[in-house]
């Protein structure tokens, strides 16, 4: 009896010591903005405030974007007690004031750290300070943490990310945890109960089809990331997403490439984290980032990652099952020259073993809507005819 009592007590104490993931914070893929792709280490409070303003005035907030995330290099030194402080030159008002500003715009505040001793930009990492940093973030009002993997040596990834998850939980402020270890340790196989999203690749580069060699590592174009992890869609879903990386829309690719990039991230149910300068966007960039019908495909409640249904060489057909037995279909032209399509739905039944979506278009007729042209495009009883420009897409929604 005494032993049972002691065992129960021990169980209560040890459960109390462990943390858990804040459930339900990312039931659809998180949407927001991150400083890294465009600004690198050149971050400061004025630019971040202006970005929050632009997120509202551009219509992005209305379209669903919420998180304003400062990536690497916001850090100053740790103080004599070990508390991390922002760079006083770049963030003179402090992080609490910046978080308040972002919150006052109806947005959420995200920050970046690293599981190792130093961040990838050489700033102080959280190793050995996880609980202290989590408390600091909570006191600032942080809602989202991107947690990187530089300078981690022999650390075990699952353990390191669990430590930060538990630290955040103990600090009691709900925080979305974005795991960024580039897919090296296959987080999709172990991180469902640890983070809300995990990167599946090395860094993106603002090109459609390229590999950018940095010596011991490479960054990748849009189609390279798309192809990199073909067989892990079953690991992604509500509250635990495969993260295809922050977007490069508006960072120098052509409008067609940006449209294709955005469409494919939506098809893959990837988090939609813009990575451009929101203060200086062309109308084309705004139109791409705020196309609500395309975003609705990304945010569909089923949360099913799309897949390549057909590979016709340069032309590919991607499919994403949606709620109410609908689906999105994306024709991707990977070549630079236009491709004409004549697509007979009746020849291509849908049979997705993962989502169990099965459609024989000989037996069921679907309505078609063109999500970029924003108009109806007939039904599946007719052949779908169109020209897909080079490095571009046509994206359709099929529904009954
Ligand atoms: C890594 C990450 C990037 C970015 C940089 C910052 O490379 O993958 O997304 O956070 O570090 O240094």
C-alpha cells in the first residue's frame, strides 16, 4: 500500500516535470512572414514594425497571415544572470515593446533561436539556457519559435527539441514550435508530439529550378524542394506539418514562377511564411500572396498534403484532396516554353490510397473553377484545354 502510494506520488511529480506540446495551435498550416529570406541578418525594430503595418495594409492579414517572425541575428549578449537580451542598437525599445506593437495590429509575434551553443548566424544559441530562454520569450509575449540546428555537435535532435518543447510548456505561454533541422534526422517520424511544423529540406533559394552550392551545403530552388521528399505526405496533417521552407515570392523570380511556387506550397499544405519585403511589393506579388481561393486550398480543414498524380515529362499534374470530396488540381509546367494541354478527366481516375479519395469521372461529374483566372472552367465531362506558360501553373478546384 505504502509502495503504491509512493509510486503514484512519483508519477504525479514526474508528469508535472515533463512538458508537452501546446496542442491545437496549428490546425491549418501556419501563415505569416519571416525576415530571413530577404533581410538575412539585417533586422531591426523599425523594419519589423513597418512589416507588421504592411501585413495589415496590403490585405495579407485579411487573407490569413498572422505571424511576424524575426529570424536570426536579433540577439545581443546574455546578461550577468544568463538572460538573453536583444541587440540594443537594432532593438533599442526591447522585445516586449515590439511584441506589444505587433499584437496591437492584431498579429502574432515570432522569434528565432537554436538548439546549439550558437545560431547559424553565430549569435548565442539556447543550449543550456532552454528553460531560461522560454521564460524570457513568455515575458516578451512570443507566440512562435523557430528553433534551428547549427552548432549542435553530437546532440540528439529528438531530445533537444523535446527539451525546448517542455521548457515552453513550463513557461505557460502557448507557442507554436517550428522545428528547423532541415530534415536531417527525419523529424516527420518523431516530432508529431513535439513541434507544429518541421523543415523537410535545406534552405530555399530564390530560383525556380536550381541548386546553389555553398561549399559544404546547398540551397535549393522551388522544384528541387518539391521533389526532395516524395514519400512523406502521410506524416503531415493538422497541428504537425511538413514545412517546405519560407517562401521566395516577391524576391526576384518571374510572376509565373512566383505563382507556381505559391500554388505548389498551397498544394503541399506547407506553412505559408512569406519571405519578401512586405513594405515594397508589386501589385502582382500582393495578388499572388493574397489569392484567397488558392489560400483556401492550403488551409483546407482536412490538412492533406497533395501528391504528383501524373508525370508527363515537363508537364506534371498534382492533386490535393479537399473536404467534401473536392480536390485541387495543379498543372505544373517545369519547362521554359509553353505547354498546351488537352486533359480528358475520364482517362484519369483519382485513386489516393492515403486520403481514400476515389473518383471515376465516367461516373461522377465535377464542376471546375480556375483559381488564378478566378472563373468557372466547365465540368469534367469535357476535355480541359489550356496553355500552361513556361515555369507556371494552372490551378483548378473541382467540386460537386
Ligand atoms: C538556417 C535556417 C534558415 C535561417 C538561417 C539563419 O540556415 O535553415 O532558415 O534561419 O539558418 O541563420
